[in-house]
């Protein structure tokens, strides 16, 4: 693919973990970002064609990404370099270079990008699909395109990139954009394999049962973020044995039940620290069940790429200084 129209539109480049997390979250959805091997070399490129947003993203280092599910849009990933393992609602695909997949998670999404991976991403609003006619079911929450579909998708994306080079006052610009939007919507909603294959029916039923148990588990966790919880309590809430609970969490979240609980508590603490002026890191750590401040800071840094006190300084101090200046006047 000729990516020059996109490369000219760099949103940001950075070798700082914190900058990366905030910038990428602003374009897609809030997410947990864990850095693994390699040096940070983030670059995000973006262009917009009416309702469609086109991105090229790289992290440099190997990363694990856990976005919150998104309801108002879906993503189509095309791997340009490196590989990516994607797990959405218990369905897994391995995205090799040149392969593409549609992501429409209903509950959970976990991605692991190989060091040096680079992804071409199209962000498609759900309303575009609805506008093309009765919205067809999108099938699995993650689905890898066949080789032939992948080639068709690359051709469609190349045409989309070429349109960005046309002057917006060119009469052909609006015609091409209308044509490409319709083609994207038709491609995503009219694929022959948009629905699950019949042989997947039993597996899909099992997945549905698993998701119901996990819904109960997560509701129980969220209602007790500030209370002591044992692994046996979580198993009882899900209605399964401890062994089965571990298997479910590994299958659908790629982490243990207690790690899932810890990350929920970290997310809640992160939200409080960003939103509450003058928040005490120590008090919030204790409030969400972290009795050891040093370990809390370590876990927090691994999940968000910065220490808790840096979150407070970045998001709270400017407002505090502003209030002091106003009171001084």
C-alpha cells in the first residue's frame, strides 16, 4: 500500500509511556497499556474522510493493550509489520503481516502487539452501517478476514487514502467519498461469513454461558472494590468452582481472577486521582484495598505507565493553581 497520504499527517511521536497512553486513549477508548520488551517508539498518524477515521499506529516496544469495549464504533485492523494476537470475548485470532481482522468487542478485548508491530486501523461509526440499510449482524466480536477479503480490503483502503489527496473543492471529492463510505458499509455488513458458522453453534452457546458467569463475577467485584475479597468469594459469586473460575478468567481475560480484581481497583483509583482535586494517593490506595503503598505504586505504574503522584500532578495541579490565582485576585 502507498501510505504517503497518511504518513504526512502525524498526530504525535513520542518515546514517553505516559504521553502514549493519553494520546491513544483520546483517539480510541480508555485502556490499560502494559509495556513489555523493547524501547518505546510511538507514532500515530491520522486522517479523516467524512465519517471514517484512518490511523497508522506503532508502539515500538511489545505491548499488551486492554481497551474498554466500545459500542458506537468498530475497528478494522490491518497488520503492516509484526504480529498481533487479539482476544475478544473469548475468540482469538493471530494477525500476521498483511492480514486483517474486524474488531467489535461486546465485553472484553485484549491485544498483544509484537515488538516493532505497526497497524493500519480504520475506525467506522456504527451509524454508518445503519445508514447503509438494515444493519446485518457483524458476527463474532473479532473475525479475521480471508486472504481474498484481505486483498479486497487493502484495495478499498488504498482508494480511501488516495481520496485524501483530492482537494475538498474538487467536484469528484464528494462523489468518491460517498462511494467509498457505501463500499465500506457494504463490505462490513454484507460479508458471506458475517454470521457464525453452524458448527460454531455449540461453542457459541458455551461462550454465552461463560459470559453470564463472568457478568455475575464482575458485578460482584465492582460492588466490593473497597472490601476484602478472597478467591473463594469470587468463585461463589460466579457460581463455579475455584478451578473453573481460573479457567474462565484465563480464557476470556487472559489473567487470573485476583489480577482482574486488582486491575479493576487500579482503574477505579486512576479515575479518582484524575477527577478529584487534592486527592491523597495514600488514602485512595488504602480505600481500594492496597495496604502497601509501594506495591500500589508499582502495580499502578505497570498499568498506566506513570506513578500515582504523577497522575495527580498532571491532572490536578493545574486546576489547583488556577483556583489559587482566582482567589488571589
